[in-house]
C-alpha cells in the first residue's frame, strides 16, 4: 500500500464531497471549499461576456449570455466527476495498481455506478464507494434544480409586473410618473412593500445559490438588477421630494434593497462600505436628477420640494446602493437603462423607456390603435397598445 498516495486520494475525495454538500445541501453563503463554484461561475460568465461583444444589438448579446447558468451547472457537475475520478483513482492506484488501471477503474465505477470493472485487480470496496457517491450526487442534483428554478420563478414574477409601472427598461422616475398619469399613486406603498419582501427572498436565495445570478430573464430587456434599481430610485426620489407624504414602506424598501445588494457583493468577495458617507459622491449628476424632477413636475406629481433642496437627501439614499448596483449591472450585462451605470462594453448609451400614449374613449385622432416604436441596439420592435 502506497500510504502517501492513499492519503492524497482520500483528501481529494473528501474535499470534493464537501464541495457537493456545501453547494447543494447547506443553505448558507459560500465560504472555504464551496467558493470553488463561484470561480467556475465567474469563468463561465467572463467567457460568455467576451463572446457577447460579437453581438451588434443588445438582444443578440443577451442571447449569447442566456446559456450561462446551464453551462455553469454542467461544468459544476463535471468538476465533481473529475474530482471523484482523481480521488478514487489515487486510492485504487495506492493499492498496488498502475496509475492507468487505477484511474480507468475509478472512471468505469463512477459512470456505471459500480456495475462494471476495467483495468487491473478489482478493489470491490472502492468500486462500490465510487458508484454510491455518484448516485448520491445525482440524487441531490435532481432535488437541487427544482429549488433553483422555484427561486428564479419567484424573482421573475415581480420583475415582469414592473414593465407596466416602470417601462422597459425600468427606470426610477418613470415609476413615479406613470403612477401619477394613471392616478394610482395610492398603490405605491404596496409596490414598495412587495419589493421589500422580494429583496429579502432574493438576498437569501442568491447568496445561498450564487448560480442564480447567472440566470437571465426570459425577455432580453427585463432585468432583476435594473428593476430593483428602478424601485430603489423611485423610493429615494419619493422620500426626498415629498418627505411628509411618502409612505414608510418606501424607507423599508430602500433598507432591504441595499441590504440585498450588499449581501450579494460580500458573497462575491467585493469590497462593501457598511456605513457610506451620506454626502459621499455618486456617479449620477445633479443635472440628470433635475431633468427627472422636471419630468415629475410636468406630470403634476405632488411635490413638496424642488430638485435643489431635495438633492442632498436623494444622494444620502442613493450612495447606499449605487456602486454595487452599477457593478452588478456591468458584471451581468444588464439592459442599459438610464441611471443604471450600464455595461462598459456596450456600443451606445442608455435606452430610455418608451411610454405608451395616453388615449381616451372617443379619441379618433390616430385611429383605433396607437403604434409605439421601441428602439433598441441595432434593432427596432413595434408594440401595439389598445386605444
């Protein structure tokens, strides 16, 4: 028996098994050995992000990035198979086998669940162990995937609902304007409360299962990062511009929203300032903010303060989440919405949401249907809205 080789093989098997357990069974933020999956995810995303530069339109880039999560999951499974093959191969080789016979026997036992034997004298106990461990991993994977897709579905349901409230791509000031134009400002507290609960759920699932970050929305211009940023900006503007009439739900939504972003940043190993200076710099300029406030004024949104007097309070809120939100939007190549920072490698600037025309019964100036044109990168799509 070659004991040093045996010990090395045992260490490899134990570390691989530990990575499996911490990734699929233990519900907590990755640390130690289970951070290997983060590196695999990062490698897949970086590779596809480079390939996405070949796409001319944003839709083409999104299509290239869409397989990131499935590819990462398959690569993760292959990594575990390789780890077990190497580990058990070393164990079998240590028991008076050649390296070729040892690894061949380990591979045959792994993929035939111990039913076949190749290469050298059989080592029954190890053959059975290899097959048993792989059966457990496959069983865990079968239960693991529904958990991921359930969390993905919960995340996307609220993101899809945001299109009518915030435009496509979502934008914070547009949330407030649209609610004013259709007379549903009274529903804003419910919106903030829903996104507070949503943020708590995403914070738990996306730090426990980091591969969820690679799952993109079914539609190219939907994005949970951009949607969250839009809701946080809407709540921050509401509190800054109308502090006495804004719901307390807006404050709670903001707190949970930037807590979510900070937890994701920590899980990815990004530096996070737990107590940012409320007067600290932000990338959004006062001119951009003032234009958005003018848009609210034009829509007759009930304001108590103007852009200049509310700017400091708005900055005090946005400084808590802007940096992480922008970095995450860049890393995930989110849709280039206004105020979202935007991925650095996209060819043009932010795309503003197109607002459907306000029409009323009896208005025949443009016929029975209004055609709204939405311009995206390199392509044009047409949507019809009923009059």
